C-alpha cells in the first residue's frame, strides 16, 4: 500500500508537470482521485498511480472576492471544480484573478499550471 506522504509528493510532482495524479484500482480498473482509500466500485484497497492530462471544463466554482486571512496575497480568486478531459473524473483547484462570474463562465476550459503549498492545485484559463 502506498503511504500518504509518498502519494502527496507524487501528486505535487505530477501537478508541477501540469498533470493530475489519480488512482486506478488494480482489481477492477476504476479511476478515482488519489485521495480515495477504497474503490468506489468494488471496495478494493490496492491502487496504481495513473497520470491524467491536467486540463478540463469548468462545472462550478466559488468566487472569493475578498481574500480570507492568510490569503491576502491571492487577491480575488475562484475555487474551481472541473471535469477532467478524457476521464470520468472531477477535480478542483485555485484560479487567481477571477473577480466576477463573467470572468469564468461555466463550460470554460482550464488547465493545471502547478502546485502551490498554500493554495494547492493551481489553474489558469486555457
């Protein structure tokens, strides 16, 4: 079984290569986010890493117009949920510079640009 620390390091490495690290169940092949501990389909607990293209389509988001304490450096931003391209999987990430809904319509394309220790998975519009 993979350690959580090892998985986190691999997730960060993948994000910095503009990819998303996922888990693929070794029993049934179901693809899930790397944070899942048991397969959603068959309940198995053994996985292999799978790297997915770090791009997708926005399905929803929350705009933080006034940054909370500790995030003042970010200014206005959106926390975005997106469908990952070529996978039946959703991921979420931090997209700086979004001030109002017209800046990020649902259906817009986004891509992973890296990982920030403070903000997590970093995105940009593509």
